[in-house]
C-alpha cells in the first residue's frame, strides 16, 4: 500500500550525414525561396576600443607641448561629438566614433599620490565619445597631462613598472570593465615608450616581465581571454635601447618580429622566416642552470644590440614605430602626410585599427566570410573589384582580402587594397558584414530546454542558433529530453551472444554456426564502407560465446564475413553450464555497443535454462541497466533454440526492452497489467539492504538459534563467491533471495503454507516479538512481494534434519537444491522471446530481427520507465528539414487522421510524391516499446538530403480513457492531523472542511491501494485529471456550498443537511434564495429535511465561480430534487436513510422529520424571519451569472 501522492515515477552528435541521396524535384524553387532567410545582417561594423597605455615619462624631459598636442590632434580626427545611433540594418550614424579611445597610465611603486594608484591608473576606459574625454571634456585629457609634465600625476615616474602594469591592465579590462563575456567589439592597445623599464630592489625584472606580459596578453592568457596584441610606438626622444626594447615588445605582443644575432654567428635578418624568433619561447628557454634569458642577460643583450627587430610586412603588424620627430608620430598614427626624415613607410595606425574587427565567437576561423559593400578609394565597388553579381559587394575570406591579427584568430582586418579599403567604414559610405557560414544548418541550442535542436540564423552579424518556429511544444515537465538521431545510412551494431554450454554440442552447435555464417554473408556488402553507402553492410555484426564463463570472438563491426564467423565457432567448443548473466556481462562490456551514433542491440541464442536462479536475476539486473544506459542503450532480443524455458527467455527479452511481463493468473498479459522485472529490480536496489538487515536484527533479538542457521546459509554462500552485499555492487544478488526463502521456510514450519498469505488483508507486523514470529515472517514475505527474487527464486529443501552443531530441536536445516531449479512464479507471465525448433526456423527468426532494425531509433526513457507509455501520443517523432526551416511531426501508423495531416504538410512543403506518404509513420519496433521504427517509404525519405535529423521524445501520459472519469478521493489537507492516522480518522482544514483518512485505488495503478486524507461530502466528488508531470490524480469538480435539503453534505463539514448552520456561515447575498416556490430547499433554517427511503438527490452544478456554481446547483435541485422539508416525527416508510454515495462521511444529524412546507407555523419568526428575508429576498437565485 502506498500513501497518496507517493507515485512511483539525457551531448548530441550532429554527425556526418552518410549516404544522403539528392532528392531531385523534391522542393520547388518558389517553396525554397519562401523559406530561405537572409544570409547576413547589414552594416554590423563595431568601432574598436583603443586604450592608450603610457608612462609619465612620455610627458617629461623636453616633451612638453609636443606629446600632448600630437595625441590630441590625432584622437580628435577619429571621434565624433554627438549621440551614436544605428539604423535597423546596423549601419552607424555619422555621429559614431570610428575609434573609441581610453587612457591608462603606469607608474612607479610610490603610492603617495592617489591620482595614480599602483601600478596603473585606468584614467578613462574606452567608450563612445572617449576621444572627447581625452581631448577636451575629461578630467584626464592629454593636454592637461602634458602641461603638468607628468610629475604631479605619478611621482617617481622613472620606476616604470611596465610588466606589472600590463597584467594589471588585462585583469582590470577583462574582469572589471568587460567581465568574462566575449566583448562585442575589438579591444586594442597602443603603448608609448620613451625609456627602457628600470629596476631596483623593490621592483625586479621589468624588461623580462614586460615581455612575458605581452606574450600572455597576445596568447589570451591560455585562451581564457580575448587575445590582446600589443602595438608599440617609441618617442622621438627614446634612446637606442628603448627603441630595441620596443621592437622586442612588439614581437612578444604579435605585432612585430625579431631575430637573435648570437644564434646566427652575430648577424641575422628578422625578415627571413628561417631566422625569425618566437619571442615567447625564447624567453622561456632553459638550460641546466635554469632560465637562459634572465633580466640581466636581456639587459646586456639589448645594450649590445644582439636583437634585430622589424615589422612583419602586414599593415596590422608594423613592429615598433620609430620617429625622428613628433610630427612623424602624428603621421604614423592618423595617416596624414609625413614630411622630413622618417624611417620606413608610415604605419597609419589609426586607419588600420579602424579596419580591425572581432570574429564572432560562434563562427570558426576557417569559416569566416566577410561581405564588404560600398566604396574602395572613393569609387563604388563593381566588377573590377571582384563584384560577381552586381550588388556592389565583394566577399572576403582569410587569405583572400582579410587577415587575422592574432594567433588565436580572434581579431581580423581587411587587407585587400591596404588600409585604404577601410577608410569609409564607419562613415556610412561602406559596410562590412560577417556572412554566417552554417546558415540553416542544425545546431544545439544548449539552453537547458528539452528540445535542444535548433537552426543557425544570421542575426546582427552573428551566427545564432535559433529554435525552429513552432517547436516549443516539447518543453513539458512530463517529458524527457528530445533525443537527436542521425539519419541516412546508420547501420545498427548487433552483437550475437551464443550459448556454448554442454547441451549445445553436436547438431545444435553446427546448426548455430551455419545460421550465423549465413547471416553474416547476407549482411556483407563488400570490403569497406563508402560515404555514399557503397559496400556498407546491412548491419554491423559481432559474435561472442558463453557458458559458465565467457569466450570472446568478434565485437560488432563493419565487414563481418562468413569466414570470420566460421573461424570463431571452430575456435570454441560447447562445455559448461548455462549462466545467463555471463552473456549479459558480455553485452555490457562490448566496446562496439557503446556507440552513441547508431542503434545497439544484443541477441541471446540459447537452448537451455540456467541451473541457478541467481544467474537469471543477475542477467535481468544487467540488462535493465543496459537498456537505459545513457548515450548508448542496448536492446536485447532472446531466441530459444529447440529446448529451454521460453518463460525465462521472455523474461530476458523483457529486461532487455524487447518483451514484457505481467502478473496474470489466467496466463495472458495486457498493457494495463504490465509488471516490469526492472521495476522489481529497482525496488530491490532501494530496499534490499533494509529488508535483510531487519531479518538479521529480528533473528539476533528473538531467535538466536535460527540466527545461527541463517549465518550458516550466508557463510556457505559466501564461500562459493557470493558476497552478502553483492546485489549492491551489481554482481550476483542472493541475499534478498535467501531472506525470502528463509522467511517462507520459517513461516511454513510455524504457521502454514506461505503461498496462502494474502498481503492485502494482512501484511504482518514488523514489530512482532518472539511470541508471535508468524506475524514477523508474514511481514517479511509481504515486504518482498515487489522484488525480483519473489518471482525468480531458487528452490530449497525444507527438510527436518537437525544440524549436529546446533543442540536444539527448533532448528531445521534449510539447504539449497543444486539441480535445475530456477523457475518463475506461475502467476508471472512473460512474452517477447522468439523460438526456433530447427535450423531453417532459427535463420528465419534471426534474419527477421536483423531486417527490422533499419530506420529503428532507440528511445530515451524517463527515470523509472522501463517502456514508453502504451499511449502513442506520449511518444513524439519529428523530422528536421532545415533547408525548409521547418520540423515535421511524424504520426503513429494507427492514427489515420494524423497520417492525413502529415501527408498534407509534406505536400504544402513541396515534397515530391507527397501523396504516397498517406499511410506512413512510425510504430514501436519491439514489444518492450524501447525503440521506434519508420515505415519503409518514410525510411527512404530520411536517406535524402532533405531530412537532416530525426528526433524522438518520450513523455509521461495519463490514460486517455481514465481522464475525465469520476473518482471520489480528492486530496484534502487538514490543519492539525493526527501523527499516525488510520482508516476512518477525521480532521478539519482551516476553513472548516472535514478530511477523512481513507484507502482508495491508486490513480496511476488501480491495482494498487493508496491511502491518504480525502475530502468529504460534495467536495469529495472528483474526476481524473493529469498533472504537469504526467501523473493522474483526482481533481475536485464540486465546491463547498450552503446546505440544502438533499441528503448530501453540501458544505463538506461532515454533517448532512444541517441547514440551521447556514445562518452562521452563508450570509453573503449571492448565496440567497428568493420566492416561496423554492422555500422547500432550505427548510427555514431548520434541520427538518427528509428523503424517500434509500434516496439521495443527485448533485448538481459544476465547479466554477462560487456564485455561479451555486445557481447551477439550485437549478438542478429544482428540476431533480425529491427530498423535502418536514415537521415532527413520521411513521411508516417516509424516513431519511444513510446516504448511498461512498463519499458521504456520516448519517444525517437529528431525527427524521415529517414532510411540510416552509409556510405557516414552521416559518421563522422575529429576528430569524428578518435574517431569512435578507438572505433569501435581496438578490434572488435567478440572477445574472456573470460572476
């Protein structure tokens, strides 16, 4: 018995779509265009964030009135004053900055000045109109910085803690300002260098630390952050050491390159790729003494000019930009004409920065494709620029117009035509769009929903995985995860496990060999398996053998030939016993069956029955786990050959998901009486240890001699290798079985035949003492009624031989019978196994199983499920057709209306020969309802390019025939219930309703009995409904109402027709009655109601708004009511009787009354009459029903 409410209750692979035929004529051009979305979003250019990182020395030592104005002028040319807006296509307005500037300074260790906290001061983060903050409107604008020469901002500026500042800058930028999210625009940094970083006792290794920091920034801190390349510009006042350090810093930061002269006989060329140095690896080089390039070594090598550094030849990697004068700095930054003597070509850094964009995080680098529209050098893009379709756009790809800036390929820039191509980006003259490479392809939403399969769309220049339109129905608390299956040629893995026990000797062995060899020949299609399906076997076969021990041959594989099968049989010979669990272990451990990309199946072939019950139970346990294994479930089929126990074979099939079992004394099963062996197994998992412990504790306490006998059994069993807690470790489970047989043996000796125990009427007593042992053993037997051991048992000899080592006549030996004794309880019936009595029949049965596996898809069952519900609406099958942007629900083959709708939908989508799918759909592929199978023509459709994936989903579902039918045990919640209620106990809710503790049929399984608090009277009337989790419950369909004369407890307080209480409680006008013709229903508030013998008026109304329900109740009573008010005692037959409805909790209160009207002497007088007039006259019961 269960208490009320205690009802017993899944990374996907998108995969290579193999053997995908082209469906010619399947989709019309008009249909395709109607569903094809745009390939990209327009104008999604994002102005990069640019942080200028510098030390106070830039504004000291003769640079006053030079560095500041230089920066001020160049910044002013790349920001626009005004509000930045974007149009509906993402095109920025003319007021949007082309670069968003910010300023950060680094300083020495002295912290006396709060304006520059150690080690950096993020004075102004990059932002829209940031250029204005730095040039005119901000507190830290560069003109003010240069005029104060830096000393007022950062004293002791000579201690340039550059490396520490760079790492602090990274952490501040990504942890504080941007967080951990992928930013929406590039993050760029320019470092201005005048002096070589210094060192003292407090701040060490500033050269080495700065270079390593640049490496770490460029590498994205091991991929944890966006790559931050380091661009370097040196002051015209920088000395040679500072300029060389700047080149090394650019090489470490990914924007320059260097070579090391000592490695090439004192001379090297940094433009020679064979001599180019990986600065980051160089810094980490070690020898037996440790780090080679220490701070001292680096400073010495810089002083001796042992490094040679330069630009890489790419616009975005100019190396350290050197200058003879401040005007050259300006021309290198903004691209203005450079005059006088300046080294090399100008870098034009700001224009290059404006060309750099951030690769969308969900588009792989090798799939990046950019569409550039507008102008090149002021001229519209046309065919001369590569425009192939006349739309004024060209497509740029890596190595063909765009280049990556960093090694992580997070940042890219437009390289075609040099920086001139970018001049109009951001001004509205040109736009840059990222094409979505996987447009319309399937993707994983990864949003925690139950339907995770989506379709790539291009939204705001980003490839986004969007839910299919209209595919929200699968999100339900009653449903499991939608399982995604590859379609096309998806051959199942099938592992034969063939019995090689001694009974298979002779003709049976040679027949099994011939059949298996012929099946391999039938399946084999030639060596290899091409992507188009050529030479691919029908199924991927394997074979192992088992008896008392395993013999491994071949795991399921492609290209299994008859010769290989022949050799496997020749290497094995029949011997040993029939240990089912050995075969189950082989299926569990076979690597080929752990494949998550295709169906997996095992096939038992046996001619015998186990000679020990434990091997059957252990096989059941293993197969139950295997059929619901996450990612790679295995369906197990069972085939009996010539001899054997077909009931046990069917038990194996049921455990493996291809058969079913039930308790049926008439020998027949139906879905309503299913009792899965896996459910019994789960009960043992949850309760086995408790049950065994209870037995041992009781025996130790009350029957020490019998406890000694129990220990003898346990110890002798353990000596044979079966440990006491083995069922908890998933090996051999016998303790619970021994506990059951011991209890049955004891009960038989003390009371009588245990097979006659009726647990429903008397389940025994767990607290029974030694004076009443029969009650305890009865309890033990009833507790184990739901266990697997109860139906698959080992026989024992209940002899009366007293063991010599125990000097007591009370002890009777219990010995295990060692012959063929495994059996199923006679009332437990299983079906699903196949049987063959000769070689031809064996081939036919096995080939039929293999042939049925094409287009078969395993179901992912919910926790506690052993099979999908028998109601087909609870299993959902869908075809994903991304080229048409739609999902198609596949009907069950028994649902003709849904099949018609399916055919119509295919026709509306333009599918060729759509009318031929009128009778197609899915069905369960086995008796255990653990997988589904498509009809052959629909199976062929999934092999075309049109269908990319198939999904299945299993939901809990209430019996449609049950929902809506009446029930009379609506749940009730008393405010102060007794701690240990028993049947018939009553308690009250806070509103005065009476609850009664009752027993009733469980909603999810009427064969079980549940108990709990239920409502009484009118409130106890219910109808079965289905909750959000898919479980049935009794839903209340009538509300509490004022009492009327009808022999019903209308106000649900436990008393019938107590009309006098209406005056105290139901005084709202909406519950009043007007007119003398209806006075007979309230009896003038006197308890004077009587009914015809044995009669109770039917209950009217439906649960709705309270007042409206009251009106409907009265209309029904007027039409059908037969009870009436009475006066005094009556004689004869006109007597009130106990109500006949099972939900009525008590008899009418008071004595039966004589019939009367509400007029005359019985009418209320005085105050009572006034109240009656108020209640029954003001509103009237024929009122509007609008609530």
